[in-house]
C-alpha cells in the first residue's frame, strides 16, 4: 500500500492508470473499430469498398489510356487567357510575378493562412508550368511561370527571416492590384488590350477578385447603413439589399450589360467585362451585407457600452470594437459567399464573355475536338474545385488563428 | 496593497493618481463635507415604456467619497448609475457631473464619459484585443496619447492591479478575477475623476471576489470618488463613507455604514439587511 502511494501519489488505491485497450490502436485497430465492428458494418464496408474500387479503376483506365488530354494542352493558352493577344501574353505572366512576390512576402511575414495561400499558389503555378511545357506555348513560358512559383518561395523564405511591417504589405497589395490592371489593360506606353479580349482563367480570376475586393467595403457599408440612426440611409440600404437579393444574378448581369450604358454619356464606352464586374460586385455586396448584419447583431450589447464608457465615439466604436468582432464571426459565411461568386463567374457567358467554361465550350465546338467534352469538363471541374478548396482551406486556417483568445 | 508609485510623477496631466494615497492632494477617505461637489442629481426620473423605474432621485456626491448603493433586485440601482455616464438617458430632472450638465449635447456626454470610468458585472472586456490593447484603446483614441505613453501607463496600472505579466494575453485566457482587474485598469487608464462599479464581484467565483475587492479598497484609499453597486457588506462596512439603500426607484435611506448597519431608520432597510445578512 505504501509503495503504491509513493510511486503514484495522485492515484487512489485500486484505480491504476492503464494504457488504452490494445485493439483500439494502430491501423488494424482503426479499421476494425470503424469499418468492421459488427457483421452489418462489415458487409456495408466490403460492398462500398468494392464499388469505390471499381469506379477508381475505371476512371484511372480512362484517364491514363483513352482520354484525349491533348484537348487541354493544345488549347492551353485559350484556357488560361482566352483571346488575349499572344504577343502580349507576357503581360499576364508579369502581373502574376508581381502577385507572386507580394503573396510570398505576406506568407513569410504573417505565416498561418497566408502560407496556406502561398502553398496553393506555388502548386498551382507549377502545375500550369508543367501543362505549358506539354503545350504549344513551349518551354519559355513554362519556365517563366515556374520562375514565378520559385519567386514566391524565395520571397517567403526571405521575409520569414526578416518580416516586413504590416503597412508595407498593404501597400504591396495595392501596388500589385494597380500594376495588374495597368499591365493587363495597357496604356502608359504599352498597347491597350480591351478587357473584352480577356478570357479563360484570367477572366475568371479578374471577375472574382475585383468583385470580392470591391464588394467587401460596399457590403460592410450597406450593413452599417441598414443599422443607421438616419431613416433615409436605413431605407436606402435596406431597399438596395432586398431588391438585389430578390433578383437572380443572371438578370442583374443582363441589366448591367444593357442598362448601364444608357445612363452614361454616349461616347463613353464601358467594356462588357467591366459591366459584369459591376453587376457581380453589387450582387455580392448585398449578400455580404446580410452576413455582416448577422455578425453585428451577435456582438453583445455590453461591448458597445464598455466602449461608450471609455469615451469612444460612435464611429470609433464601430471601427475598433463592433466591426472587428462582427467580421471575424462572418468569415465562414463570407468565404462561402466568395466561393459561390467564383463559380457564378461562369454565368457571364450570357453576356457573351468567355471565362474558362465559355472557352471550354468554344474549344469543343472545333471539329478536331468533337467528343472530348468529358475531358474538358473534368478539367474545368478540377480547376474550380482546386480554387474553391484552396479558399476554404485558407479560411479554416484563418479562423483557427483568429480563434486565439476566443476560447 | 503595495505601492511602488512613490517615484516622481512624470505626467502633470494626471489629476488624481488612483493608487497614490500619500501623494494625493485631494481629501482622503472619509472625505470632509467641505470637499467640492462632483456629482449632483436633482429629481431624476426614468421610465422604460410605462414602467417608472427611477422616481425622483436626489443625490450629491463630494470628491473622494465612496458610496455603496444597495437594494433589492429591480430597484433601479443599475439604471441609476448608468444614467450618470449616459448609458441610459434620464427623462426628467438634472444631472451635473464635474460641473458639466448631462444634456442631449453629444459634446457634454463625451466630456462626462472622459471623466467617469465604469466597471461592469460581466467585465465586458474586448475579446479580440489583448489586455494591453484593451487598456490603451481609450487613452490613445480618446485622449490622443502616443502609443508609447499609453503603454507605459498601462503597464503601471497592470502592476497596481497585481497582474503585470498578463499584458499580452487575450481576456478569455484569464480567470474571472483577473479579467475584472483588467477592466478596472482599463477604466483607470482614462484617468477618470469618478469610478462607477455595477456589481463588480457578482459574476465571480467566491475565491476571486477578494482580489477584486482589494483593488477597489486600494483605489478608495487613494482618494478616488466611487459609486459602487454591491452587496458585499464587508466591503461596505470597511470602505464606504456612505451607504445608499434604494428600493422601487427611490432612495429609501442613506447614511454612514455604522448608522445603516446598527441603527437603520426605515423598516424596509432593516428587513432587507436582515435578509442579506442572514
Ligand atoms: N432595458 C430595459 N427595458 C425595460 N425595462 C428595464 C430595462 N432595464 C431594466 N429594466 C427594468 O427596470 C427596473 C430596474 O432595473 P435595474 O437593472 O436598474 O435594477 P437593479 O436594481 O440593478 O437590479 P439587479 O439587482 O437585479 O441588478 C427593473 O424592473 C427592470 O426590469
Ligand atoms: Mg443591476
């Protein structure tokens, strides 16, 4: 009795600490526990495993032996940048360089979710580089894209050692946004490429990222407006949100493509792409506003009172206390919204823009590639899945990081 | 309470240093009735809809006085102290704090809130900010201090409330007692002339109550004007200059603790004290 107590002072006598039962451990234990626990489990597991195995074998057989992947590699430039002039394509790769550097700097400085984004960016660019190598675009373009990926990694490693100030990152992102737009559009000495010539993945990206960047502040402003003490502002914000949410995106795209030019002076031509961006921004902002409003309501009243008690003004309370908490709470909902937005970019086909899905259809219309539709749609599905999943993955990391101090 | 702050003060703006009792120029605890008036309430009324919650409160508080306000649940204690910094609007009567009348004028409200600190039952710390950021937010954004100055002051206050090592943690990583002490430090960082406490220990586990009461007692000794809604009768007996019994929206009786505990004049006071003192 006395030596039991002396070796294990915390254990009451007769209740020794034991290791978990043997059969619960290891792969075999896991399988037995989860798949073959009872007779019924075992039958279901075996049947499902056989079905899954058959499907995978079939798919692999098709993908490796009979699929005509040439439809992707031969048309790779179309899939990536649409009808953007081939001679000017370097501008696209160069704008990617700018983004790669800033993304690398952010990943190195901040770590966490930023590193997740950088990893996906590197993997994505390397994949594109390999495809480019197999395509008529050739080794030079492949090397340029691979170099971008390398640059992200190098900058990330460098800034991990010597982190940049947050302000530099913010400026970096603004510069990369402007640089991308200037490079892609031209002007200032380089030939203009009208946005209507943008296509493929490039157009998908530009539609999604411009709409996300613009809809965020607009949505937050609408959410705050809906809570405003001034009835006029409240009414306007509410009306906007409810009307936009009550209308399908397709009709908003039509309307912005047809109506917008009517409101503008005749000689001012706005590209179809810009109108589509406007439509998607308004649409997304209305939904985002509702997400944010939910978050605003979830911030406890006591937070506002504590902020008032230390003398903060109404604007300061929103900016420093209420919005930061509300926006954190709405990250999952907003990322979900942005993923839908990404996929909804495929709808611009109705105003005759060719993002990646539109390009896919155009490619399939070529006599040469008749019957390769499964390859094309599988490729596009994979592209969208990877883009959506990388956003979701980064947001899980972001939520986990912001969870610090929130239990 | 240890008091390392007898070092020379670098900051002449501070009107009262909450914890320096020896150096404080103002009246010490048990303030004389000739100290200047800092809060003046006349016939304060408040309704929630048809519900008449404050039914004519008259009260004068002098600088350095420590008041304990007590009374049954729903008697309007919280509502009353919350009218003093305009978390609730009073609908009739006059409230003057530090010479400024509370009106609908936002400049007056802002001016009064700068002079009045408040500590809540539920702490109400900002969960997305570190302890240090919680404390420096007001001084930086409202008082316009530099970050360095505000942080220096924040570290000093955290030492005074006994948790100097928690500055970089988030509130929810702290115990309840520590959170409430951070909340006190946050209010003090604005260098208020009056501190309001609304049941500051009611949400705490019993073993943490005394650490908060100790801080409040130190603050009282330093000459801070305090209005505390609390049912901690030990604290009231030892620290309060005056006890105020409220019931049903009116002040039923008030006086020094000895009088309230030993010879209450009103039957209602007697009954209530008998209940809470068992
Ligand atoms: N926001 C509100 N809306 C309507 N009625 C309220 C509101 N806040 C308080 N009341 C009512 O006003 C009365 C006084 O409330 P108050 O919170 O001031 O009481 P209290 O003395 O602080 O009580 P407790 O000891 O429970 O905190 C109560 O009857 C309460 O129900
Ligand atoms: Mg109360």
